[in-house]
């Protein structure tokens, strides 16, 4: 990779960071790591400077101590004029400490003795002045191109008079070597510490937060990709956990809201279906009422004419049989017309408080002949007289008759009627017939739905039953009896409100 492409990559990356915001790792680096490293470096630099000064002072003191240690013997020897002793004393400096050179001058600034590698060449006058000063002093200076630290100690004779000057030097590089080593160590240490801290911080960041945030982000993208059931796992530090929990809660409430919407939608669809069904029934009802009404008069005319003709016909003649047949068919047609009118609910309703037991009794009475004819039996299980209901007794009786007649027509020979004492009252009518096949159950209450052959059934019986029960605010359901026959279950509120009242009640509500 060339430098240009590397650079352009870095620039793109920076631009991304600029436009999309920087990552948590970058935030840590910029806001925590960098300041920390800068602070560490500052502390180190300041510390180093202090230590360097301390070392320098200590080294200068070393030189001073060395000078002071040999001052007295040298002063003594100088006073006595023993040059060899001066030299000897001077040489002992190498045993005491690390020095570069040591020199003794007399009070006029002339060199008396010297030890060490390089001879300094200070001005005699200057040295004489220094000696006359009687002050100790130390300085960095250049001696033959070498930087040295020179310390001057005035020498005095026994009477306290200045008798000369002692100079002890130490190589400047001695100082700088030590300091340089120390600096190197300090910078190596700070560098290593910086790298270690950075690594610890980045690894720690990944373990403590980065990993969990990445898993949360992963969860988000999985959900975005369509895994709607997926939930973020609540792990990691408290803040990340509460983020995950909040995220999950949000998802749950979204799901709940969606479910609710779906439920409402299906409920609405169901209501629309019901409405359509009711509209269809109403239309059929109007048609049925119209047809029945129109057929009523011609049928009674036909019946009247047949009756009259019958009076004039010879007994047992073919004509009489035909007329009897006509009358029988007319009766059947009138029955159909009645059913149609019933379905169209043209007759007025009369609600009264009535005992359920009485209603069942009345319906049994009207089926008595049929039952005897077929040798069938009806067992009444419910407790008589049974609960009191506010209903249209004629119509509820018709419901019971229709249901029981259907059972007999289906071939049942035992019918069991039962009810409870609750509100709404549940009435069950079980038979031991063949039962109703599962596949036709949904269509059972539709008008004109019949399995009987043409002429035998109109398919209006259960439609009428359904209409009456709904009108009473109740419900009807089809099931299976204990004998594997049919079971019709009616639920009726104790006090049914006639439709007109229901509408009124609706207005108030
Ligand atoms: P219809 O009796 O004129 O056919 P219904 O509406 O009374 O009309 O009945 C519709 C259909 O329901 C019947 O044709 C019959 O197949 C079925 N059915 C009704 N009651 C029973 C029952 N107790 N056992 C078996 N099938 C029944």
C-alpha cells in the first residue's frame, strides 16, 4: 500500500468519524487515554527535573565534601612548605570520591600542585582574586574542551590568613551520564506504562461495555432483519442491562399493540361479516314475506275451491282422491308460507314472565301425536317449574318444537331436555339420532339450508330458531350429545329485552 492510499484511508476514516460520530473506543482514547497519558508525561517531566536538580546538587556536594576533607592537611602542608605532602594529600582525593582533577594554588594564584588528567589554565589573577575573596564557590566551566564542574575552597594558615586556593573538578559528563540514564529509564517506564494502560483500557472497555453494546446492536439488526421474536439478552453492566430491558419492553409493547390491532381488525371483519349476513337475512326476509303474503290468498282460494268441488264429487272416485291430494298439498304450502312469515317475523311479539318448565310442557303437548306415532320419548331433566323468563312464550315454544321436530325427523327416538338455574339460562336438547356432520354445522342456521329432499324440508326451521333466540338476546350452538346424536345448546338471558327496548337502551347507553 502506498503512502497516498494509506493517507486517503485515514482521511476517509476521520471523515466517517466526523460525519457519523466517533465510536466509544475513540471516545475513550480521546477523552480518557490521551489526557491520562499527557498528565502522566507532565508528572514524569516535572519529577525528572526535580530529581535531576537533586542529583546535580548531590554531586556538587560530593565534590565540596571531598574538597573540605583535604583542605586542612593541604593548608597545613602548604604552610610548612612541604610540597610533597601537598601532592600526597591532593592525590588522596581519588580515594575519597569520583573527581576529575584537583589543584592547589598559592595566594598569588600560581599552581603549586596538580593531580588529574587535564590541567586547567585559569588566569592567575583571577585565581588570586578568588582566593582573596575567601569564599567557597562552584561553577561549570570548560577546561580544554571538556565541561567540568569546578569547586574552589580557600585555604587558610594557622593564623586564619588566606594562604591559597584548592580547586576540585568533576567531569560534567559524570552528571549528564547519570541524568541521561535516569531520563532514559523514566521515559522507558512511562512508555511501557502508557502501552500497558492503553491495552488494559481497550481490552477492559471491550470486556466491560464494548462486547455488551455489540451484542445489543447485533440484536437490533437481527430484529431489523425480520426476526421479530428475538429479544436482547440482559447482560453486562447495569446501564447496558437497563438499555436491553428497555429495548425488550419496547419490542413487547410494540408486539402487543400489533396484536391488538390485528385482533381489532379481525373483530371488525367479523362484525362486517355479521352485518352482511344480517343484511342478507333481512333481504331474504322481505322477499319471503312478500312471496308468502302474495301466496296466502291464492292458496286459500284454491283450498276453498277444492273443498267446494269435493262436496260435489263422488265418494271414492278418482276425482275425490285428486281433490284430497290438492288439499294436502295446499296445506303443505300453507305450512311453508307460515314458516316463511315466521322467518320474516311479521307477527307481533308479546313478552311475558313465563316458567321455562311450562314452555317445555306446551311444546311437548303440541308434539304429543307425533311422539306417540313414532314411539319416541322425551325425557325432561330440568327441575320444574324451572326459572322464570321474560320472553315471548309462543316463539320460544316454537323454538323448542322446531328443535325437537328436527330430532324426530333425523330419526331420533329419545330426546332429553335439560336446563340449569343460572342467568343466562342454559337449555340443552340432546337426541340419539345420527347427529350433524361437522362440515355442515357452519351452514345449519342459514335460511333454506336443508339436507332433506325437495318437498320434505324448507331449510327454514333452524333459521327461524336462530332468529328468535337472537331476538331474545340469547345464543344457540350445535354440538354432540352423549348418545353421539345432536345437541343444541341455547343460552337465554332471564330477562330478554324486546328489540324495540334494546334499541332504546342502546340510545341511552
Ligand atoms: P329442515 O328441517 O327443513 O331441513 P332446518 O333448518 O330445520 O330445515 O334444518 C336444517 C338441517 O339441519 C336439516 O336438513 C338437517 O340436516 C339438520 N338437522 C337439524 N336438526 C338436526 C338433528 N337433531 N339431527 C340431525 N340433523 C339435524
